């Protein structure tokens, strides 16, 4: 399935709002919500910045569509191989991710 860069951005922001924000306590929810909105816009910039590389890898088409079904299986494989991971985010705290988060993110991206 090919999706727009904006669908990737909006999907990431929705994933953060619906899946991650509920996991953090207190005012950290607000901080993470703002960070999620910023992360979505940052993804747009990074995808556009690296369009030539993404196109050469076959992840993005010449007209700017992202082949989400091409990239997500690789991310899922890496998540399965590494197992659950935790990441510390300043002002937010530790958040745990596992392979199920890849599926959730995919669902938010494809709508």
C-alpha cells in the first residue's frame, strides 16, 4: 500500500496520542502530546530531505508516495529479533516498545 508523507506524519502523531500518551503520568502527558505533534512534522521534513535515498531503496515512489508495505515488514522483523526495548525520553520518562507497537503504528498510518 502506498501512502502519502502526510499519512505517515499523521499516523505517527495519532499513534503517540492514542498509544503512548495514556502510558505516562501527570503533566508528562502534555509534554508527550506536544512532542507527538512535533514528531509528526519532523517526519515530513526528514522524508523530504532523504527522498532520493528512499526512492533509490524503493521505499518511496518518484511522485512522493511511501510504500509502507515494503518498509514495515523490515521494522517488524527487527522488533521481533531485538525483543522489547525501553527508551528514556527527557521530561517524559521511560517508554517500552515491542513488535506489537509496529503493528499499531502501521494501523494508524493506513487509517
